[in-house]
C-alpha cells in the first residue's frame, strides 16, 4: 500500500519538477538572450531574480496563496513558486554563457558576414550550451528539493509524506518522502551532467 | 589601377577622445597597404571602418566606389576577408567548417565548398587529410593563423583586412608566415590592408606604408621611401631595427 503510494507520489513529484523547470527554461532562455544585449535590463532582471531566490521557500508559498488568479491552494500555485526559483540559475548561466563567448570569435562571426540571428544560433548559443545546461542542472536539482515543501500548500508530490510524517512524528513516513526525493536529485544530476558533457566541444 | 578603398577626412571620437582626426587614404587594387603605428594610434579603428564594424563620427569610407554605410553590411562583409590576432576561429567547428564559413553562408553546393576548402588548406600548407577534421584547440598558434587566412580567402573576396595577424607568433613562425602570406596574396591577386606595430613586418609586406600617429597619418610611403623618411615618428620606428644591428 505504502509502496504503491510512494510510486505515484514520486511520479507526481517528477511531473511537478519537470513542468516547472521546462517552463523556467522557456521563460529564462529568451529573456537571457535579450539581457545579454542590454546591460541595463540585465542588472535589473538579475537583481530581481536574486531577490526572489532569497525569499525562504515556505514563505514564498505562503505569499502566493492569497494572490488572485495565480494563488490558492493546489498545484498551480506550487508550480508558479517553483518556476520563480528555477529562473535564477538558468537566467544567470545563460547570460554568462553568451557574454563569455570570446570577443574575437564574435567579432569574426560578424566580420565574415553572419547575420545577428546566425551569430546567435550558430556561434553564441552552441558555445554557451555547456553553461546553459549547467544552469538547468542546478535548477533541476534544487527544484526537486524545494518541491517537497510545495506539499504544504497542496502541491502534492513526495513532500506529502514529509509533512504527514512530521504531523505524526513518524520518521519512517518522513523517509518515505525524503529518500526517493534524494535519489531523484542524484539521478537528475548525473543524467544532466552527462548531457552537459555531450554538448561541450 | 582603381581605388578599392578610400578614406575621406575620416574622424572618430570615443569617450571624449579623438581616436582619428581627419584621415585621407586611398588603397589601390592589388596592393598591400600597411597601417603602421603605436598602440592607440588608431590603426585598428581605421581598419574596422572598412567592413563597417566601426562607423566614423564624420567623413566617409568607400569600398569598391560605394560608401560603406550605403551597402548591406552582411553582403559587403562576405566580400571582405578578415583575419585577427588570435584567429577568431569558432572553437566548436572543425578546420574544414571554419574554412568553409563564407561559402556555407553563401549557400554554395556542398561539393564546391569542399573542393574550395581543400584547395585553400593546401594553399596555406595544411594537408586536408590531416587537418580538415581537427578542432582549433588541436592546432598550434601558427596553424590557427593559417586556417584564419584560408577562411578569409574562401569566398574569393577582392579585399583582405588583417589586424596584427602574426603578432602572437614566435619570431621564426612569424617570419615564415609573412613570406607565405606575401606569396599567397600575390597568387590569389588580393588587395590587403594590414595593421601592425612591427616595422620589420611593414617593410617586408607593404607595397606602401601608412604611418599613423595619434589618429592622423604622418606619412604614406613605399618601403624604400619609408626607410629614408625624415618624419620623427618614422625615424623612431626605424631606430628599433637599426640599433644594435650591423649594416653591410
């Protein structure tokens, strides 16, 4: 019975994390491309996501509850909070990866007659890819951990066991949530590191 | 001979500093003009105005008789080869891919690009069988510059711009590259503008030498005339190779 529940909660946890990280990539990547070209916007945006990152996760979940449209008890609120946390590492690494492209390489690309889109797609993004993927990896691993807290606002996932165990003062139930989450984090880290290596040149 | 590049009263200010103060210079077809000067003399800025990487604050630069700012920058740059000090090769592309950059951008058929890449790698002394599949990190400094030159020549542009291409090489390699470059330029019939701070290189490669000082042209002369120049900046450069050397 418990084994079965662990399986379904692990799956739920996996989806919670996957949706949040993919949404964070979809938001952060285009934003980072723009920010790499606009120094003023960059300070502003990185400062903002930095501040979000400093809000304790339980507090952020709490803050989001009363917000109209996006708030309320449930998965939607949890996913929004997780996206907000995942933004920083992806945004910061993508910006740093693009800005880190050797100035001579970028200048040559322009001087040889590449369009701005070609420089981005064929030079800057491939060269930044290991950095970008490292950001995604960090975001994924931290999101797996943070997502356990999402259960506090009805997000479901492995945190359900953790909070139930705390309420029942039963460490076995806590471990039923904590151990699969830890394993998921380790596996995700390994898999994404492998992907990262495949993209380095 | 026709003028391929013309600078007309070119001025450039940046950060409250006069980088170029009224430069007039004409580069004829099939000659190599060396822009010689100290660091900060404005020679690289002048070079980058030809392919539109930098726009003059006032004055005009013409390439092929048309003002640079009136041309489509992308089409124009594909007809101007560009070589910089560290090569600027794409680290994630092979030697063959780097060399074939402009043909690929111009959508040449694959076989034509491959044939051209092989021809150029042979011309710069890098056997395609050995080098085509290598990545820039697997090359020595001199080999990188050879690929840089092959890449610049790939789409057969009428003009080459070179910004201290050999400055980071050891003296022996540099000497070999200078000789080789002079032969290549002649064989491919290219016009070249070559930036350097090395007087010896300027005298070896330049059909004419334009000496820049503090953003203005001090003198323009052939190598022979330059050696006899009385300009104090020219003498300062010549002194660096006269002192301590025996003259026959």
